[in-house]
C-alpha cells in the first residue's frame, strides 16, 4: 500500500472501531474490549510505518476534492511532515496504553462500551487533526475532540462536580473556538485556500493582509484548547472525569493540539510581532501562575492538571520564540511522562481510596502497596522536574535554550522581549515545577500514620502500561535530541550549558527547599487527623475514584483545598496559599464577567416570554372564548325557540330568493 | 275544480300546523300540529299532480305516489313520537315542552362537571324521597 493510503487508514481505523463499539456495545458485550484496543493498536502500527516511510524527508502531500464548495475550496488533504508523523505516533502510543489501562480501570463499569467508543472516536479525531492538510478538515477533528472531551469529563454524571465540569469545559473551549473559526475564515480569505501548504506559501510571499488580527483570533482558540491563560480554568475541573481520560485527553494529546496547530502555522504567527509578544506573555503568566496553583492543590489529579497547564506554557513559550522544533520535542516527551503520571495517579487513588494528598500523607506503606506505580511515578516526576538524564530535561532545556538564543539577539524571527519573557518565566517555573513534584512525591509516598489499606494486586493491564510509558520518560530524551532535528526544521535541540546549569540548579533548589519545608511541617500531621477513604474499597478503580471525587468537597470544604497544616505547600506559599488553591479567583472573575450577565439575560428573556409573549397568546385565546360564551346563551333547551329561529331564517332566505329572482 | 281552492286550503292547514308547533305547550298537540303540516303538504302534492296530469300526455303520477310514501312515514313517525312522549310522561309526570329543557346551556359556569354534580344531587334527592 502507498504511504498515502496507510496515512488515510490511521484516523479511519479508530473511527470505525468507535462506530462498531457504539452499535454493538449492548448486543455483543464480548466484542467491546477487542473493538476498543485492536483498532487503536493497528492505527499505532500504521502511524509508525508512516513515520518510518516519511523519515523526516520532504512532506507528503495528497489532496482530493469531494465536491465544489463555493469560493474557497475545502479538500480532504494530508500534509505529513516530520512533526505530523511523530505526533501521530505519540497519539497512537498514548491512546493504546490508555485503552489497555481502561479495560482494567473500568472493568465493572456499566457504561464502559460507550466510554471506549468515545475514546476511540477521540483518538480518530486527534489523528485527523495531526494529519490534516486542510484547515477546515482540521477544524472538524478539533471540534469532535471537544465534544468527546465533554462526554468523557461527564462520565461520572451522577456526581454534580462532573456535570458542572463537563459543561464548563465545553463552554470555555467554545469561548475560544468562535474567534478561532473567524480567524480561520479570515486566514483563508487572505490566502485564498484552506490548504496549509498554500497558506504557508502565501505567508512566505508576504501576501497576508491582516497578520496580527488573524494571529490573535487563532490564539484565542489555541488558548481555549491548550488551556492557556486566561482560558485555562476548565482543565483543573476536567479532572472530575475518569483518570485514563485525564491522561489521554487532558494531558497528553488534546490539550497539545493547540500547540501543534501553532507549530504547523508558525510562519503566520511570525508575520506579526505583536502576536509573538502576546504569545510570550500568555506563556509566562500561564507557567508561573499554574506552578503556584499546583503547589497548593490537595487533589493529586489537580496538581497534575496545573502541571499540564504549566508544561503547555513551556510549549507556547517555545513557539513564542519561533522554535517549533523545541515545542514539539517538549510536546512529545511531556505526552509520554504526563500520561504516565496520570495513569500512575489512577493506580494510587485506587489503592489509597482517596484522591486527597492530605489523606495520603497520613497513610504509611502506600508505596509498598503499589510498587509499580511508585517506581514509574518517581521516574515521571523526575522527568517533569527536568532532572538529567530523564527526557523532560532535554526537551525543557531545548525550550530554554531557544529562549536564550532569542533573548541574546541571535535571530530575527522573534522579538528579543519575547525571548527574555519566556526565559525568565521558564527558569522560575523550573523551580516551581520541581517544588510541586517534590511535594506530590513526599505527600503521596512518604506518609506517616495508619497503614494504607491492602486491596491486593492491581490488575496487570493497569501496571504493564506504566512500564511501557516509563521507557520513553526514562531514556528517549538523550537519544531524541540528536535524532529529532532531522525530522524537524533541522535546528539544534542540544541543551546549552548556561541554561542547563541554571534550569537544573533551580530545579534542585526547588526540590531541596520543599524537602526542608516538609521536614519542618510533617510532625504536625499526626496532631491533625484528617481524611476520608472510599466506602467501597473492593470496587473497581473507577468506582473508587468517583466516590473520592464526590466526597472531597463535603469532607475538606472544597474540590481543591484541604485544611492541612502539615502541607509543605502552605508553608512555602504563605499568604498566597489560599488564592492559589482556588486558582487565583479567576473563576469568580469569570462569574462576574460572563456568568452573571448571561444569567441576567436569561432571566430577562424568561420575563419577556412569560409576561409579554404569553399575554398575546392568552389574548388570542380570550376572543374566541367570549364568542363561545355569547353563542352558548342561544341554547335555551326550548325546541320551539329553535324552530322559530329556523322559520325566521327560512322566510328571510325565501324573500331574498324571490327578490333575486325578480331582479330587484 | 280550480287549483286555487286546494292550494289555499293547504296553506291554511300549514299555517295552523305551524302555529301549533310554535305555540302549543303539550307535546301531543305539537305532534298533532306536525301531522297537520304534513297533510297540508300531501294535499298540495295531490292537487298539483292532478293539475299537471291534465296537460301531460303520459304521467307516472309521481306526486300521488310520493304522498303515499309520506303518509306511511308519517304513521311511523307519529308512532315513535307518541311512544317517546309516553315515556317522558311516565318518567317526569309531565309532557309540557317548556319543562323539558335538559339540553339548555347552564348559565353560571362552563364545563360538564357542574351539571353532573347537580344531576347527581337531584338523583340522590329523588332516592331519599
């Protein structure tokens, strides 16, 4: 088969798997698991074959126009360069791991068939986004991902948190998607085509008339999808979904789609200096803010969610300094280790029966209960904190190196101010990242108190994939930075000495300071008993997690907060702790700016409907009713009256007929 | 005999019957008035049939045939009518048309519930009496 055919099959197979899963889910439950895993695995193999055949050479382009669509044609187009080939492999790997993990994680869940089908559909949409060479087709995949995310976040729809989070995720991303759509139209109008190759050709020849406007409109959509400030608030709440969904959609792939989109169209953004500055500031605010917030979260998954936002900030930072190679390198390594972190967190939540770090810090021997999760999570946290020689170190250093390169004025692609902004924010975030990674590890695995409950071995499907994902987190980075430039733009991704020393030093400082703070506060833990565990510890992991999410707010007084004086984050953040725990009150700002006006408008509409429109309707009904009352009075029950009326009518008719006949 | 005599006679009969139907209170008298009107029509039919058959070459005497039909049907009608009046009289103790106003629309409220309620109360009152 030709490479083009193989590439077309890559998004198609999971789509067929999803359709079959949705159709057969109730009638043939035995086929659900194979239908979930096999198409995803097959498309991973095909994506790998496509990547090998493409080999980082000239981009593969193929297009077919199904039907003429008016002024700007929409084509089914493939555009596979080194970025697309490698990102597709990452999506395939993570999706396969998540599907295998889910068979264990949701093994007793009655809604597993629809869940697995939606994950397959999501995988298909993401692969479509990755391979598509046409912006409209890309948008189709983009929106399908959004709706899959909505359904999967609301998987535990019995809990109010999940319902609220799914609606919030959908609305906030849509807030960005509307400007995104307008931006795509504007871009296509300027370029005369939706094809990425033609758009890039137009940009190269300087044919773009409104670069700043287009870039800023597109940035809104990217900020929504990739959870960048100020549209990031949906991502921490989206952790109310099942852990595998958080791993696949809200950490490794979908949120990376925005970054990937900018990487594809980077010349469009480079055409506008203002857009690059905005991108850099957005990345800097996102990185530092999310680092502080992650340090104050109590829910283990929310810590990881804020960490995802911060790492996405690194990627947008790399794009702000016009180095898409570094951005996609970080995307790849982050996809691997963040998926691993989430899946390991799922195992830990199952074993501990709670998602609260405060409760975990009062359990001893938790790491002996889940040795696989302990070791792989340690690897992934080291990668997250960018400690050499783990993969996160190399990808993060390539970002910092690119920023330093721009800041010192070695390139004309990006403004120097953007370089400085990203560099300083990146170094500060390295400190914060190491601090919250250290806090997470200490609270989860170095707890003291009652022994953690023993639920026996975790399912094999859940532990094996952890080790599969640990391999790229552990080893690939050192190899990748030498190989990847051949696949990407050819720019050097090797870590530079200055930023390496600076970044690693900050990370070490962050880790050591957190450890010291933990030593200082951990003695308080025994004095303040705290915590609640799931009521059904023998249930499958999904049920335990749903109970943990549902009970967090009633037990601790908030989904993100726990009144735990033994938390080292509380000591480190000081007065910032309370605002950081609630995401710096951004939700309240949105409530005042958007939710309240919309609710006010809704009540106004309800008033108008009930008091104005209904009045007309009731008035229209009243007139016939009065007529009916008047006519009913004629019905007296006296037959002779009726006959008299009949006679009178007959006489009138007869006289009229006679008059007409006589021609009067 | 000139056509005017039977025509005037039948007009007088019809007006008498019409007056009876509209003005009499007793149901039996009303029925008798209906018979008068029917017979006025019969008289008309026969008279005009004879008048027409004088000029026509061949005739089927359809007017007289129709009269026979009318007489037959009137006999059946009066039988049923008298039976109904008899039944009503047995049931209500009267055959006064002015008092047989059950189909009248009640004045106070619309809706059948009210009527059902009042008839229910009336039946109960009858049962106790």
